[in-house]
C-alpha cells in the first residue's frame, strides 16, 4: 500500500475572545479567525486518511503551500505506515534551510496526523489502540478562549455545559499586564464558584518576568491553583529553577517548545513535573510519542495543548498523558470523534482518528 494522492482544504472559522489584551501583546487579535488546514491522503488500496493542522492569525496560506509543493513529493508513493521514517525524511530535508520548526512543523502536522489515521485504519483499530490503549477514557478540562481578565460570570456561564458533562475544570490565560490585580481577583472569584474540588489552571505564555512570577505563585498557592503554565520564557532555566524551589503548585512548560529535544532537556533537568507539548507546533503525533515515552520514564505528566480531536487518542493511548484539553473550535467541522460519558472523554471506536467531516460546515467555511 502506497500513497497515491494528497489534497488539502483551507477552512476559516470565526474566533472571538472576551478579553482585554495589551496593545504590545504579540498574540493574534481577538478577531483573528482559526485557520484550519485539512489534509486528505488516498492510497493504492483505497484507504483514505484525514489529518489536520491549524494556526491562529497569519500563515495558513503558507502552510497549505508547503504541504502541496514541498511535503507532498516526499510522501507520495510511500507506505503511510512508515510514520517514523517519513518524519525523519522530511526533518532531514528542511534541516539545512528553515529547520523543522515553525510553519514547516505545522504543515507536517497535517500530513503526519493523516498518516496515523491511515496507519490505524490499515490495522483496523483506533489510533489510541495503536498507541498502546493505556486507558479507555480520560479526564478533560475546558481549555477555553477566556483570559483571567474576562468577566468571571461570563467565563463560568460559557463553561457550564462542559462542566455539567464532567469537565474537571478550566484553563485560563493571563496577560501579566497592568491589570494583574484585577486578574487575580477574577481567578479567586472563579475558583470560589468552581469549588475546591474543581481543577483550575493558568497559562501565561512566557509573558511574566521572574519577580512577577514569584509574586503570582504565592497567590496561586493560596487559592490552590492546579497548574501554572509557561510563566517565564522557556530559555530562562535559572528562573524556572527558582520558581520550582518556591512553588507548592505544579508548574508546566511546553506550549512554546518546538522540538522533542527541548522537552528532553527539560525532563532531564528534573525541575518540572508537567510538560505541555503542542502537537501542531511539534509536527504531529510522531514526534509526540518519544516525548511521552521519556516523560513516563521520569514520571513527568504530559498534557497536550488543545486539539482534542488528536488529544483524546494520545490520552487514551499513552500512560503518561492524564488528561485532554477540550476546545470547541472545530466542533462544527467534524462529526464528533469523541464521546463524553461519566465525566470522561473517549475516542470513537472506528479505525483511525475517527474524523468525519460535516460537509455543509466545510462548504460554509472553505477558503476558495
């Protein structure tokens, strides 16, 4: 069985965030859409694979072009089950130019997830089973679009449907701006409303300096926060070591890491017990798997960033992955490949990733 054809589709979905973001914040503006790139693979045996990647803000057209012009020639005619060999082939191709990171990695994520979909379909099992079937279902948190600066009442109102279905709690983002006290007050209010048994995590995307992060961890210890993610820039190893020495709450890094080697270094240094790889940023499932294996050996928890369509298979397939981030960005595009029962999330039982397209939504959001 070999890959005979590759096709892509570009969908643009509305995306709003109720927050106040400082003008100097480099992240996409709240009005930026979610740009979803779908990758369709066909094989000589008639099996088809469907993969995905995404970006917030610019880059989608470049990602699509990279897939069609640079990546397709490297995988056409190849066996889709050779995921590791094909990953190394593509990685080597870009090593001397851009390196395997940035838009190249995001582009390959679409291809790699389609390859895993095909690989599991060829085996007649879901991707979670192919990865190891560590558990039948996993806990999940709502990794919402809300910031700590958002109105707590609105945040909780938006979260209620998922909380009622059993979500452990919420993950919010902080801007570390001038309104830090207001954000802290909002977090306390949200925690009080959720109750002491609910899960609450905060991500800062490396925006804090060490002094601010040190002040925040004392507050977060006081409200029993469950996770403080990426408080400092990833290269500030000394800062992270100081934070870990003083923090009682778990700290995490990873949403800004580009390569498995960066995660291996963090794991070996031993000052963090949680890492947060982003499948799209890494380049797919293939580079995620060795990260999870090393993390399991060092008893470090792995919590994938967003993409529940993939994350549910990672959590149910790999022992080191305890929970799934749930974001509703693509719920209109896919006929759900996951189920929620008894407060846990499980992947669909059909072979592959279980992704089926809602063709009317695809037609609505397709970029010509």
